[in-house]
């Protein structure tokens, strides 16, 4: 890549940082220069976030239909999966899977809920409170 | 407790941490490309049975932690690396280190990293940063991808040090044990070791998922994605591939440009003209990777949807594989002549 070809497209990095890019100057020598971002990359990130939003919306619907417990919604919202959630909370995977069922979730103690709340960085109230879908937690 | 520390911004976090810490400890010759090359950072692997964020697990660089380890070992600098079970002990060890006036590097997860923009916060646990001081409850952080210093409270730092999931850092702390000057002779030898190891890893790793054959394997996979995964899923997969390649802090063309820069800097130590030629090949490879990314973006933006478009991308990767193979072959013969 030539120095003058270093992309300077606006993106999520704005107001945060610029990234160091390596490119050759007109004498063919490598130099570094800061770049604000590259459109190709920004679009790739957008695709990833669209996928996530879709999953969150699906999860929300499932919870509203009482097919899954609110934990599923928060799990998707925080980009986790059962493996990661199990690692953060210390529950076994089979336990997490169980807790994703609404009927089991209802019976969870506050102590257990707290472990989930800490992992999601929310309060136990947020987990129990059924209005999160309106407030957009 | 604020140690005098010179912040170094780098294209990639682990290179940055390695170069920055070594400079701090007296290795004035080290730069980001040298750290990357001596640590044999260039790699390619597609792990077919693993998923990352529901996408393919592809890496354009070597395993996290190895660049620092190899570079220090090549330069004969002993390092200390600690993992912790207890958060309390992890904090204590870091505080003691800072109290003695020394910085320490930490492996952290980025999901809860407070100064990162939300868009970049995934559950990626192999980010590296340097803690350089503590004031009250705040830690002063030198993060190589940032332009200046950042701060974190002790709770925030603890949470990222104990991020969970794949590659969980377990509070990992590492640093060179002592300050040490390194002679140019040592750098020269380290460069040779680094190149040799990199040639080996790219050309001679058995199996078809790593090194050059890994690139070819990926090319074949991409051609099949449209049929096997459907349009939506293959768009996500391609986007993921581009994100891994152009991962924040690799600044376009991924790691190929950094490696080309390394070969140029190696030339200053080993004035063999062919090194510059091979450097140009890697620049070319980096450019081709960028072209492939542009092709991929056409697909994930929804502009290109035909099988033909996937074939083009696959062929681009095959061309890259051929070029890099040639470059590493040449490097393999040149390195024998370096003293």
C-alpha cells in the first residue's frame, strides 16, 4: 500500500483513536501514518452488528412469547453464548440451559440471579422486571 | 506511584506491548516491525471445528502471547508471566509491581474495556495493554492502540483482567524481569531465528489448515459458502474474515505490511539486497489481501450475489497463497546466507 492510499474514512473510531498504518512512501520505504478507518472494514463491523441486533430481536420475541426466560434476551444483548455465560457465572452449561426455561427461571433465588446480573452488568431487578423490552435496557 | 513511561502507539496490541516494554527496559533498537518479525508473528490458520461469534475462526497472526515470549527469548531477556485464581492476589501482585516503580503488561478482555467504543467491544480476550502507574483508585494505562494514556478504576481493571470465555486471561501479568541492553549482534541473530521460524510455520506445518495451505483451504471453503451456508450466512462469514484480517490495529492489509516493514528494517542489520525484494513481495501480498477484502465487502454489502463473485474471491486467495509461498521459499534460501 502506498502512503497516499491509506484510507481515511469516517467510522466508529472517530473521537476515540486513530490507528497506525504501515505503508510505503514514494521511495519505497516503509513509514507509519495514522488512519481514521477504512470503509470496507466499517461495513464488515456493521454486518456483525446487524446480525447481533437480529439475534437480540429474536430473543426478545421468544421471551415475550414465554418460550425463553429473560436470561436469553440479556445473553444475546451482551453478545454472549452459553459457554461464555457459564464461564462468567460459574454455573455449569446444563444449568444455564435449564435457567433459560421460563418455568425454571421463575424459581431462581435472588442469590443465583445476582450471579447473572453481575455477568450482564445489570441489577437483579432488571432481570426480573418484565418491562425491559419497553425501556430498551 | 507514577512511573516515567513513554507511550508508544502501534498497529497491533501485542507488538506494541512488546516493543514498548522492551524499549522501556533498555532495548533501544526495538521497533514494532522488529518485534513482530523476531517473534515470527505472521501466520494463517483456519480452524474448521471452532466458531468465533458464530463465524469462522480465522487468524492472520500467531497465538496470543507468543510474540512477546519469542522476542524476549531470542534477545535473551528473561520474563515473568503469572496467572491468578484469586482476584485479590492478582491486584496485589500488580500493585506491588507498580509500587516498585515498574510497569507491567496485562492480558485483558475487551468486552468491558471502558475506553473502547461500544462497536468494538466483543468477547475477545487477547488484548494486551501496559499498566504504568496508580493514583488513588485509578490505574494509568498505556494501551498501544490508543494515541495517548487511558485510565481505569480498580474495579474496571479487575473486570477486564478476569474476563471469561475463550482465551480467558485469568488476570495474566507479564514483564521482562530486568533492564538490559542488547547488542546489535544479538538483534542480528534474533532476526535470523525469527525468519527461520516464520518460514517453517508458513510452509511446513503439517495438515491443510495452517500456513500457506490454510489460505488455500480457506479459498476452497469460500467458493462453497454460497451453496452450503446460503447468502445471509456467507455474508456474515465474509464480514468476519475481513474483520479478523483488518482487525482494529492492523491498519489495512493486515499483518503483511508490518512483515514487509520488518524485512526492510532487517536489511539495516543484514545488508542483503534480496531481503528488499522479498519485502516488496509482502507489500504486494498485503495489497492483494486488501483487494480480496474489497471483493468480500461487495458481497457482504449485498452488491455481489452470484457464485461467480465467490469464485473471484476464492481465486484471489489462491493467488495470495502462491505469492506468499514464493516469498517464503525465497526467504528460506536467503536466511541461510545471513550471519
